[in-house]
């Protein structure tokens, strides 16, 4: 039975990955999460509740910023059953919040990653999968974005921390025989999506009859990627073994503009949005668009979920959650 350490395992993508590993069989999962109150901790507790009924699962509540506590919590586990792979999803998330707390983002996203890489080196863990972000491309107008674009243009503290994580991984892959795969996620959505992200925030406000804040003229575009497709890419990266270091886009290879996203939500919810216009926010980028050719070649990645279908699944989940609240 293989052993995975998944950080950020109580969050949106992390909990879906743990679902997939436990359903697949053949995996023991050590799940790490600090239960940061960036959003309601009760949601994260609900995400992990089904996992805690499985004897192949262990939950560790510890902060990545505390290296001694991190080592004390995880090293006995690693000594008893070595980790075959670390999937590092934990981070302080969000572009706009990072403008208010750049030092905090640096401490968690960069130093926290450094602490985990040091432990991986000490343990001799062979594989490290890192959650990067499309935000590293910043305002690059040459779309769709490819991983071989030589110049990254991050325009937020959050984005800069993800560039730093990728570069730290390159150092460790070069020096310490640790395979490092950085996955650049593109606007992941679906059931359990964080409440600060646009699709969920808009849907909740629309159901409550509250205006939705829209920034700019509605033509900004995002490469929305359904969470199950993202998890398929993460799972493939856990098995990747051809080269010591790679950076790979995990997107949907398509874009949806803000106006179309709102129209899709209106159709799925049966509610007309009340718009509250605002100017474009600092740190926001006008478009994201992934070239996923490399992911197809290296990981067999093949996103299959149409945006309208994904939004309908998200809305079904949201209605269930609200009815049970």
C-alpha cells in the first residue's frame, strides 16, 4: 500500500483528492491541515468527516510555519511508513487578500514550502507535487499560456509566492534527487469551492437576492477547470517518473468571459443577477488561458467537463448544503 502526505487536505481540491485516493484503494493517506479561518472552519471539518471513518486515513493538524512542530508531528509517521509522495496543496490563497497581507503569504507559501521540502529531503521522499497557479503568468498577453514562456509577470504577492515555490522545487530536484512536479491550476470550481471564489460568491448572493460585485466591463476571461478534471491531473502527476523537474498547466484549454459565467449561473440557478459594478481591482489579470498540450503528453491529462455541466453540478451541491444549513 502506497503512502501519500496531502497538505491542505481539508480544503476544496485537497478533500477531493483524498476522496479519489481512498476510493481508488491501495493508498494510505496522511492528511495535513492547519484549519486556517480564512473561511468557515466548519466547512473544512465537514470535508474531512467522511475520511476519518477510514482506517487508512490519518489527520494531522499542524502549521507549516512551525518547522519544529511540523517535524515532531510528521517524522514519526514517515519513519513508521515512509511517504511515497507528498502533494503540497496547502497555502494562503487568493490574489486580492494577498495585497493586504503580503508578509503572511510569504511566510506560509514560501517558508512553509521550504520547511516541507527540507523534511522531504531528510526523509528521502522520492516525489513532490506542488500546487502552483495560473497567476504566475500575470499579464502575459501571449495566450494560450505555455509552460515554456520564458518571462513570468506576476502582479500580486500571491502569484510571486507561487513562482518562488516552483523555483525552490527546482533547487531541491537538482541537489537532492527529489522529483518535483509543479502544477499550475487554472480557476478550479465545483462542489466544495471556497466561498470567496467568484462562482460560489455570485451564486450565494444571487440566491439571497443580493447584488454581485463585478469588476471591469465583464469581458475579463478565465479558464475554468472542473475540480474532478484537476484531481485527475494531480493523480497522474503523483505517478510521473520520466524527468526530475517539470512545470505543467492544469487548465481546461478554453476561456469563459465574466458575462457568460454570470449568464450560465443565472440559467442553472433560475435567478437573474443584480450587478454592482466596480473598477478593475489591483492584482487582477484580464484573462487566463492554459495550453494543456504538455499535460496531455506527460500526464495523459484530458479535461472532459463542459462548463455548463460543471456549474450545474456545483449548483446541485450548493442547494444541498444550503438546505441542510
